[in-house]
C-alpha cells in the first residue's frame, strides 16, 4: 500500500532543515545573509537619495562584511555536502575525472575567497584613508581658528610676527613643514560679535614657515567667505613640461587612446591640507592661511631617519643609541681579553 503524507503536513515542510526557508529564517548564517543583504541594499538606497556620509559608509561596510561571512559559510557548507554526495561516486570512475571534479571546486573556492579578501582590503583601506584625511582637515581648520584668535590680540606688526612664529613652531612639532600666513582682507560679514581687528593694520602678508610645497599666499581669493575654508588640495612637483605631458597622457587614456610616445613624466603629484580662518566680527581685517603637507618634500640637507628607531634626525640633534647596557662593560672586557689570548690581559702580581 502506497505511503501517504500525514494530514495537515504539506509536501514542502518548512521545518525541514534542508529547505531554503528553514535555512534563511531559522539558522544564524541564513539570518546573517538576509540581514547583510538588507543592510547593504538600504545603505545603497540612502546613498543614492541623500549622498555619501561616514555613518552610511560604516553601516554599508558592516552589511558587506556580514553578507560576505554568510556567503562564505554557505559556500563551505555547499562544498562539504558536495563532497559527501558526489565525490564518493566519482571514486568509482576514472582517476582523471576524480582529480578534475575535485580540483576545480577547490580552485574556484580559492579564487572566490581571494577576490573577497581583495575587495575587503580595498574597502577597509579606503575607509581608513578617508577618515584620516577628514581628521587632518578638521584639525587644520581648528588650528587656523586658534591662530586667528591669537593674532587678533596683537599690539603691533612685530607682535603679530612673533605670535605667528610661535604658533608655527608649535605646529611643526606635530606637522612637519607646516606653514602659516596672515594676509590683509576687506570683508563685510553678518555677525553680532564685535570684531577685534589688529590695532596696526597689515599692509602686507606676514609669512611663517618653510612654504616648501607651494608659493606663500599674499592675498585671499574672493570666493572664500567669512566662514573660512578647509579642504584637501594637490600640487605638482616637477617641470611644467612634464605636467603637460602627464595631463595629455591621462586625457588620452580616458578617451581610450594609447600611444607608445606617452613617456613617463619626471614629477609627482602631492597633497596638502589648506585651512583659512577669519576673526569673528562684522568687518575682519585679516585672514589666517594654514598649509599642512600630507607628504612633505625632503630638503637637500635632510639627515633622514634613524635606522634603528625611525626618529627624524632633524628633530633630535645628536641622536644616538647605546650599543649595550653599561652594566655589562666588565663582562665585555673579560670576553675581549679571552679572545685576544692569555698574554693580552693586564699583568697579575704574584701573591
């Protein structure tokens, strides 16, 4: 007599541990897969609607990691189940077919996990770099505002120069090659705070710092408002002809045109953070410009870094390392005498 299904029990039992519904909704990896896909989808939709932000990027990264982890688990489970159900039959066939069927899934799994690792590394690296640059930009804006407050209390042009030099020296301990400039401006700002302009008007820009990356600022562009400015900027290190060749080569690559005549340019593109701050008040008379090179140039007389600890030798004159603990000098002397021979040591007196 043919077997029948029990009453009330559907053909596709949701409680079956092998059913898709049970795997996705009643197992931790399945829930992680569904949650990761939903988080990634919602983050993408929010970015399309409102634009990118640090919080949305972080949520999207969490969703991506959860999704990759769940996919990796199910891939491992699929491979294990495939081995149990398929490979035992392949053993009865030819050895070549067994090697082929067993090797190809392993290679595909290796390629899959390698690709996931590369994507994960690129995502995390991009997030770390963007976070670091955003932090440096915010710090530059804060430092520029502190300089503006300090300079507004100057009593003369000489006093302004002294205050600017002290600030630049303090910044250079943390940001090498940091450069400052105070430029005269004429602005009308909507502010209820009474202004504190410099008692002696500045006729020319006051410069402090090396300004190795770009030329010192002598005037403020009109597009910078009373709220100031802070952002990442780039500059070219090399000849103008090399820059023209580099821009032409990049334009050809974007158009899909490659030429063997596109030689490598002798030069490099470097980054620096620029921050501009104006003192509070309805009519500020000066602006502070701060430049922090991200990858500063090395001077011709730069001594470099210490080969043992990596310290900047220019910041620590006379930097040296002791070869050994001085308490071991006596033992070192005995070892030197033993290596030199019995007649090389000090003469012993007869008792």
